[in-house]
């Protein structure tokens, strides 16, 4: 399984007025909230969990949902990587961005990277093509 981009602005706390919250108990990601993906078949919902379903090695894919009130909030998510991370095999979870298309070269936002060469969990800022931790 290759690196992939994935937006999971899930389980926003009640204190933040729950702008986006999805526990996937409805068995899909097509409503409440509506998620957008570059290729929907790259994702499945299994036992209330969103899971990647891509069979293409070293691929990039994403799923995202709009959130217009993402200031003063908390992000909580669970990640279970069932592959060895490396410099070319990691996960970026975007917390916020200026576009739903996470493959865009003009994206501005913040993401958490899990994996990479030092097996890190780090917060990054992305401005266009440049990312800094």
C-alpha cells in the first residue's frame, strides 16, 4: 500500500459545536456528512471504520469533507497502519486546507504525517508545493 492523502476531520468535539463529526455508523460516506474522493473505490466503510481500499502500490488518493468553521476546534481520529512506513510509504491526514482536492499543487493547509523515513508523527504546514514541519 503506497502513501496516500487522507482528510479525516472526524469527531470534532462537542465544545467546538461539532462542525464535522462522522463515526461511519451509517455504513457509508455518502451522507451525514458527504465526503468527496478522487476515486471512491479507494475507500470502504467496514464495521463503522473508514478504510483505504486501494490495491495500487505507491499511489496517492484522498477523501475529504467541507468544514467552514474549523477554528478553535479539536481533531480526533484513529489510525491503524497495516504496512511498514518509510520515506515513500506514509500517510498524510489533512486537518484543514483551502481546497477539497488534496492533490492540488496550490493547496494551503495543515496536515499530520504518520510514517516517513524517521517513522514520525509530525504536524506540517503546506503552502503550495512546499511543506514544512
